[in-house]
C-alpha cells in the first residue's frame, strides 16, 4: 500500500497485483491487464478488466529470454526496468501512476509465479513514478 500526506490529511492509494484467473475484488479499483499476450483459456468477455495495456509489457525478446526461469529473475528485472524508462513505456508508466494517485489500481497478469513476474517490476516502476509526482 502506498500512502502520502496532503494538507487535508492522509490519503491512501493502492497498487495491487492479481492473477487474471482470480476473481476481481471490489477493492481492485481500475483493473489493468499488463501482459502482451492474451491469457490462455480466458475469453475476453469473461476477463472483467477495465483496460488491456499490452504495450507496457516486456518486449518479446526479453520475455523469451526470461522464460519465467527463477535464476534469470535478476537479469529480467533489471532489463525490464530499463525498458520501462524509455519511450513509449515510460509514458504508460506515468499514465498508471497518475491513475494510482486518484484511485486504486490493480495490475493484472497471467504468470503462475506470483513473486517473479512483469507486474511486480511494473509495480516498482509505478511506485517510483508516483513518488516523483508528489
């Protein structure tokens, strides 16, 4: 949970993560799918998403190189953070940060690994962008 102070008191913003196969919660706020590929076995009409921001996902090359191998996590994280700092991804990070300053945002992903996935790295980049905007 991210918090910041304003003149009128404490305002909380939430950035949460959720697998696309999990049921949406009322606390999700704006729900954004952040994968380049549509999740297997899921119909678009059943996804219950507000937005699909596939252009913010890791490049095909980076995604293939990582291949969700835990021993490649540090390299993937570093390379993806670098991608997120360059256009057009940097603009999309800012878009999510602006939304998260106004409402709760849930970054939705399909990966089985809940600790080592692109949404975790994106959450870090968005948190940094929010801190810069304050």
